[in-house]
C-alpha cells in the first residue's frame, strides 16, 4: 500500500500517534505509519488485528483527506423523538413523579410508555423508552429517605446563613484555624442488615440477617477537609456519653485549631447538662435534614463494607467488629475525605 506523502512525514505521524488519547484513532495512525514503512496489507492486518480490506480502507481515506479521513464515521447521530416543547413537558412529568391517576408509587418503563402515548401522542417500544430516559440523563436510582416533616426552606436558609456564622466564629477566634467537623451517632447491633454480593446472573444468593437484640452505639465526627476522624463506642447513649466524647475529641485538636462541630438537634445535643470544651463550637442542623450531614455516608459505608451479612454472638463480638472496621477505614484520612465529602459546603462558598 502506498501512502500520499503530501500530508505528513512519518516522524510527524509518529509524534501525533504518541499524543493520541483515542485508542482506535491511534490504531489507524499506526496502520498509515506501517504502510509508509513499506509493510504489505496482509502484514499490517496481522500486526493490528484487523482485516486486510479495513487496513486498505484507512490508508485510502488518509490519502484522500489526511488526518480528517481517520475520524470515525458510523452514520448520523441518533436524535431524540421529542421536539423541544415535548421534551420539556416530558421532563416536568417525569420529575413530578407518580400522580394519583398513575396508581403506582414509582414510575417504570411501561408507565412512561403510556404517558408518552396518552399525553404527547408518541408511541415507542419499551426498549426505546429506556433509551430515551438515558439520553435525557436519567437513571433508576434509590432515593435518599426524607422525613415528611422536613422543611426544604429551612435547609436553604441554613446553607445560605452558614458562611456568615463561620465569619462570626472566626472573628471570635482570630488566632485559630476553623475546622468544620460533622458529628453523628449510629446504632450497630444484632438487628442485621443485608448488602450486595456478587453471584451468578439469575440466582438469588442468601446471606445471614440476624434478628437478635444486642447492640452498641458508635459516636463519630469527621472533618471533610482533612479526613481527621474520631470515635467512641458505648453500650448506651445519653448526655453523659456525649460529654465524654466531646472531651476526648477536644484533646485531639491542635492548639491553633477551633473545631466547628455541626450536628443534629437530638435531645442529648441540647441538654442543659451538656458540657462543651472551649475549643469546640457547636452548630445545629435544621430538623430532619440528614442530607446535610455527610457522616451519614460513613455509617452506610461501614454497613455495606464490614457489618452486613454477618452473625454476632454477643456484645463483645459487636465491639470487635466495630473496632476492626474503624481501624481499617476511618483512620484513613484520604478515604474519609472521599466518603464524607460535603460538596454543599463548596456550593455555599465555604472552602
């Protein structure tokens, strides 16, 4: 195969190939380079793992169009079956969720198939419906639980007002660095949970789910910025235990740091007998707003990675499992920065 030399030299093509990030395009460049070196079509085909005719076609395209000829051409890109106004109407209907007339608690493919036909006059196969949903940027996800008393406006007001509260705290402690920590408690016990496992497709794997009644409390706090985390295990939870936790956590802070601990409004967080160390400042979250507390993700991580699908004989076994999981994961600052990331802080203008 002969290569037209008017587009690039072999050295130029080799430099382009080294910087090419698209593996398929890099392979096409390699075909042209080998042809420049005098390789035959069968030899090139064997070297790159393609047919002789395909290799000849890419050399021909390069000769005709240069590098533009090496672009992928597989017909016109698929287009949505919806006009702009129809797409907007469909999105609004999708995000509004099930209506009383739908008679279901969650819209599925067949429901969207019916909605498109009845409300927009568009008929599509079930596979076409799922294709459309993915093209529009939607996935079938498990919602985060939300309490029916949650106040969306209170959440927005808290986020908007937090930067000013932090500025006030910084003014009160001008010689210290503010570190934001999130705190929460989780109950871990013999009322077991189930997590996913790999198993043959079509099978229904089995796993232990304990239904006994021993448990302990895990108190924890994490700084999303540094990944620093501290915890405490306790057989009970009350204000005295929280005071002990705060005292122990306070001792881990550097002299030039002031911890801003964000936590929920549980009764033992608001008790008159609560004792807060000088180097800790408390900020209370709005009621029923766990989505603002990223340490909730830590409890999910520990359950899904360490605590599920298992049987615990007694309290000591629970304690051992808690300590082992904490040492393997929570003491890793880089992991905690990922698991307990709080992107809403950045959206609120807090670095």
